[in-house]
C-alpha cells in the first residue's frame, strides 16, 4: 500500500525531500535528510518525514517554500481530537481524501493529492484556508502550520520516535479540481473572499527585486567604485553637480523620490538646505534615465550558485556522463614524473588528493607546490566531500558534487566454469547452497538490500572459514573491512563503517560481548549509522554494510534470542583431503566466471523478511545450538530447579509460590531478573489475589498474588519414560 500512497503524492520524475530528526550535542533536535526520487521514497522506511510537495531540481535540496516545484498536495492534521474523532469528522464532512496515515502518536495525517497541481503558492494558500474553514464547521480545527507547501508530514510505515509504526489507514486516488470546488460550494466557502488582497506597487522588471538599502548601495558602488567619482575632495560649489548625478543614478536604480531624499540628506546633504535638495530631485525626476535592474543579494547568490553549477557541469561533462562497465582496469605504469600531471589532482572538501591506480593519496600543499603553483589548484576538479554509494552494476563516480569512495572491482564478467568456487560454497553452506548463492547475488546486484548477519562456525581448525574472506575480496574488491575483535569493540568506527562488508574473524575473542551484540543488532538492518572519528564531530551517514563473522566455538558466543531474525549461522565442516596451496589462486581465476553466473541466474528465494530471507530459512541447527549453549545462567537455573521440584512432587499438577520464595532458593538473583526469567522460560506472571495451595509451605491454602507454573510447562524424567512406554505400547 505504501507505493500507492507515494504514487498519489508524486509523479515519477519528482524530486522529493526525505527527513529525520537528529539530536544535537546541546540537547536540541534538528532535521537532517537527503533528496531522492519517488522509488527511493517507496523503498526507504528509515526516514520518518517527507516534504509534502516536490521541490525543484535546481534547488539547494532544502524543504523551503521558495524551492517548491508543484503545488499538488495538502496535508490536514489535528492534535486535539482523538484518532477516532478525527476519522469520524473527516468521513462525515465528505472532504475528498487521497491518503490517511496515522502519525504513530495522536494525529491522523490526511493528504489531498490533486490530479492537476495549482498554479502558484497564493492559490495554494487560498485553497488551504478554504479547506480549514470548511472543516471548522464540522468541529475540526486543522493545524494552521500546514498552510506552508513545504510542510513535513509523516512517512507511511516508518517508525515514530515512541516506537509506534506510522501505519496506513486508507488509500484512495488523486482528487479532481471539480471535486474540491463542489465541496467548497457544499460548505458555503467563497474562494474570492479568501484570496490575498493585492495592493498597487511598483512593477519591477527582470531581476529587479532588491530592497531600497541594496539599491542605495548599488548607486554608490557604481559611481564611486566603478566610475571613480570623487566627492570628499570637492568644495561645496563643486559638489552640487555631483549630488545631482547621484540623484539621477538613484532614479536609474529604481529608488523613489522620497527614498532618494532620505538617503541623500543623510549621506550627501546640501549646504544650501533641504529645499535645494528637493529642487534637485524634482528636476531629476522629469528627466529620462536608463533604468538599471538591481538584483537582491539573495537572488544574486542563487544566480551565482547556478552559474557555478553550470560551469562545473560543463567542465566535468566527460566525467559526469561517463559510463562505467565491467571492463577490467589494468594498473598503469607509473613513471618518475607522474606527480607533474595536474589531471591526477583534485580538491575534496579542503584537502588535496592524487589519484594513482584507482587509489586516492593525500597530498600536502607543500608537496603540491614542488611541481605546481598554488594558482593551479583552481583548475583541478573540486568536490564538496566524500560519499560512499555502492554500485557494482551501475557505478557513479560523482554524485551531487561528492566523490564516490566506493571501489569498483577489477574483474570483467564473462561466461566460464567456476568449479572450485562451487565446490567451496557447497562445502560451507551444505544444503543451503542456493541460499548462499542468493546472498552473494543480492549483494552484487542490489548492494543496498539489507541482509542478515552471516556467521560461519566450526569447532575445528582448517575448515575454510577464513577462505570466505578471500572469496569476498575477489568478488567485491576493496569494499571489505576486516577489523579485529578488539578494533570492533572500540567506539571509533571510521575504518569500517563505510565499507560494504565487515568481516570479523575469531569472534570468540570478543571481550565485551553484550556491547558488541547490541552494536550488531542495531546496525544489521539500519539505514543510517553514526560515523564516529577520534577527535572529530559525530555525523550520520547512509549505512550499507553487512556483517560476516567466524568463530571456532559456540559457547561463550553472542547471546541470541529465539525470535531474532538477524542471524544466519552455518556450521562449517572440516575440509576433506590434503590442502591445495593453489586454492586461492584458483578462486581468483574463476571470479569473472562466477560474477557472470550471479548476474544472470534466477534467485531461489523471495524478499519476504526484513533481511530478504524468510525467518524459517534462518533457523539452522547451528543457530539452535548457539541459542541453547549461550542461554543465560539464570534461565538454566530456573528451569533446572522447577524441573527437579516437579520430579520430587510427582502428584502435584502445579507449583504456586511467591517471588520471594524462589529468591531464597536461588541466591544471587534479584526479584526483577527472576520475574523476567520465569516469564521467558515458562511464560508466567504474578496473578491477581486468589486462594491457592502454598507449594513451599506444607501446601496450606492461602490468599496471595501467586505465580503458578503448571506441570505441562516442564519436562521431567518421568514424563520422558511415560512417553517412551506409550510409544512402545503402540
């Protein structure tokens, strides 16, 4: 349904602003986000807000009123009524609604999507006032802030800050103008009465939108800077004709007679009094002058930015339109004068870099000036900053004036045999071989798709777990980070957070297991991540990484919940036969053939889970073993103690107790931890006050808020024997 909501709001080629809330270090919050297409808005759920109307392609990528491209959509919301009251009033009012999305807190965001956009912002504001006036007659007070066409509204199916889903209530179609006009008539709304009243004012031509102060500054700049007019060194008699010339220029720059008098009397007063100045202005105003169009500072900056952008596109046209393919990139032969070649250099942010064999090398200004002048820096390619945008098939080197640090692999896809890789993957994945091929294929063709954390586990050495890293490097190039367990435990993450694969070997050496588990769970399906660099501010970046972990033991590993769908654990058996010292070379030789196969095969699974794969496919025997072995000690102790209690009291069908009774038996655990463990193991909570037998004190009946565990919740030895006896009897 989300795609229907977005399709109602935007056309295919619309430019959309997606937003989220970021908490600053001072405790305040701000919005951050990025522009995207309609398909991006459909597929991204990690951004909670979007600008309700599309913005201009040549804008500064901000959701502001002057950036709005089409005035199509209205958002209507109310924070004072309950959800049911809001829905009831909207339905009874008959207001044509295209989409209804629950904010996740209290309000329903109703959007009206017109089939034909309105002509301008004035008309848009008039219609909004008409809608709110009509709804007020039904007892619905709309939020007046929604009158802005750049209003942010809630993204359907995203998560609210309180954890609730911003669910879709209903989806309809776009609304015709006639349907809205009929609704206005039905509710006795006159659009003419609501229009903004226009007043007579000077008609400005072209880019003539400066205010009086800016026009006066232009007058002085033209005369005293460009024409070198001298005033301060003149006598009073000599100043009169110069004053008259200033007055004529003020008229030419669009100032009124009154404004000119005010500025002149303040900065260039006449020694003969104000009347002399008035006479000069009157004489100037009957003369014809060539009108000069004075642009406001804001407009000039916008135009200058547009000119700079056009110059940049023209200068880098070859690079921006370059099509990248899977042609193998050979390392070039570097001669002694390679650093004389100016085309190798570029400015990214405030730093100088040199491109050598697809690798960026930082260069100091001192090193640069050995062969070039500082002025030469103006001619090199300049980029705002780095970005990491994965794309093995459709790689883009420059994105919105940002240099893409993603590394394109050096292989060329071609048809051929890849028996060594096939044998290895069958060894690693076993009966989930096709699922492993899907994992690699999705990573290659759709690198932004979220996938579960892959864990290769074995109790033995020499099983080929580490070989998987070499396979990933051969297939995905230099887009892989392999931090040690100690490095991954650190807070700083700049060495791996931008990479496509994060490979952690020998995870059993992780010391801060709870912290690492929390970090892995948080990032596994996250759209963004904190970029934490030592000594620098933390910022948020898009996160497209996927984790691959190896471990030689299941015990002492990361604690995993039975319902968690973030983990895909494979038990890798020991290799058979002798070790082949040419194994890695064979894998690298076959990688072009393997890539061709992945690019052309049909996926064996469907996208049904958060990480593509259905949860039941992730429930392997290895996962069950890890869950069982790494179960918290308190859960094991609770399960074992009550199992022994039921074996001792064979005639009892239930055990009734208070939390303090258990705490006295299982020393060292708090009552909160025990309650949580009892619920997780047996699914029980303290009940309401009632009369039951006290299972810990002579089975006397007492009225208490008992916790009750039925015999059916545990499995005793006698239960197992009875089951076996019944089986043999059958």
